[in-house]
């Protein structure tokens, strides 16, 4: 057996926002009523996308939204597939007064099965968009589909517990945390007696040490650990010092393998620290933003699939390959060569201050190098 075959390969991505307009083009959509200042129907987002990209078919099957991603998943054969599910799965009408509310029909949740998703992290600012009844239905639906969930629960103990995936080479623990900097209302925090999300008090050193202690309490020798964190603003490339310090404290104190950051609508810099991977922002993977104007310069239509290879013994990063895709007609498509080059240049420019370089592989993958280590394949 080669070294490559002994590695653990994970698929990670950013925000999967398969509610609202995306839900409307699947086979069993929710009632389209929404309660936003400018839109009163999720169908309006479909209309915007059609103005930008042309007609979108309706009543699509569960694999529709994944498009070209399915071929990449089949080719790369990850051992586990992890997404930030940024929508409630519910028919609840108990909407939160927060401006934007995402939900998809439980009958459409088989789209997650179509992509073979193993774990949904839920500590984000949309999981409670349709109230506690919506959270209950989300958790029940994922359990019915045999998909692991972490980051939200019926109390703090459940919300803070990791998803546990037994792999052939190692046990994988996935923890999910949310920060108010991403727009999570403070009142959504789970407590000992009430449901909610696993919300960080702040991004201080004390909070990082507390989280490290929580991870250490669950971790057993030989476990691989991913800390998935919903943090930061939607737009821009600046990474606050508190995020870098928080991530590095988790690596220093408990040796986690990956900090899986998300919330930004476009990819943000990458850092490799002590042979551990820090993704400061994975960007949106699926959204219904086609036709919405104002932030075109960030190209939130371009998405990345992150395939990470880990050494199961040490937990160190062996390789990181990223596959660029494009959101078009609410599904993932192959981008043009020019768009691939754009995301390579942009991500390389923003990652270099963190000691990381990004290079385009002939097979249209982006590969990562740290310091003088050379390209990691």
C-alpha cells in the first residue's frame, strides 16, 4: 500500500444555501412566502437568476444542484464529506425577525444524500431562521437521512458534541462553533436547558483555551479533529488577528488537523501552520444570488471544493487540492479557463501574506504550497 492510499481524504466546502430560491427549483418546494423588506416570495430569487442566466428548469431531482461537483466527488473519492448547511430543513412558519430567512422542504433534503454528505455543521446564522420548531425538524430530518449533525441541538450538551465518523484509518471528530461576528443572534445560543447553536462567547484567548479543553475532553488517541467555525463578515479579504490567534491556539493546544472557516460569500486566504490547515473562509458553495448586484468584484459565483489529505497517524496535512466550480442556474458548473485563472490569482495574492502560495495544476485543480515545502500534491 502506498503512502497516498494510507491517507485520509476529506471533502470540505463553504456555505450550502439550498433554501429559498434553490428550494423552489427542486421537486418538492416549500411554500414560497418569505418575509424580507424587498422580497415576499422565494420565486422572486428564481426570477432574478433567470434574468441573469436564462431559464431554470423546475421540479428537478435531488442531484440537480450539485452538477459538476458529483463527477469530482466520484473522481476524488473522499473518505468523508462535510458541508456547512446554511438553511433550515422545515415547513415551519415560525419565522425569525432577522431580515433573511432560509428554509428548504424536508422532502427536498434527499439532495444531501445525492451528494453523499456525511456531516452537516449547523452553528450558523440561518439554522434557526424558522424558529425552534424549524430546528427540531432540521435535526430530525438529518437523523432520518443518517447524516451526522453538529453545532446545534436541543441543549448545549447536544450542540457542543462533535459529529463522530468512524473511518477505516481513524476516527474523525467534527466540532461546529459559531461567532456573533457572522450574524448569529446572541439569543440563539444553546444553554443547559434550551435549544440553539454552539455559540462562542467571543474570539478571545480565554475562549480559545475553553474550546481546546472541550475538544480534549472528547478526543481519544489517534483521533483526527476538524473545528468548523462560522465567523466573520460576508465580503472582503481581511482576516482579523483574533481569528488567526484563535485558530493557532486550537492547533497549539490540542493539535487539531483543520480549522474549517466559513461565512464569507467568497473564498478567503489559506494558511498552513505547523502542518495543519487553516481555511479562513471557504466561500459559498451553493446560493441563490444570481442576478443580485453590488459585490460582483468578489465573484461569489465561483465556488471551491476543498479536498484535504491527512496523515492518519500524525493528523498533519499531506495535500490540499481545490477544484473551482461556478454557480449557474442554481447548480454547479465547470467555469471558464479565465475564471479559473482569476480565482487562482486572487487566492494566491491573498494567501501569500500567510506564507501560502496557490498554483494551477494542469488538471484544473488549485494546489497549495507553504514556505519552502513546494507544491503539495
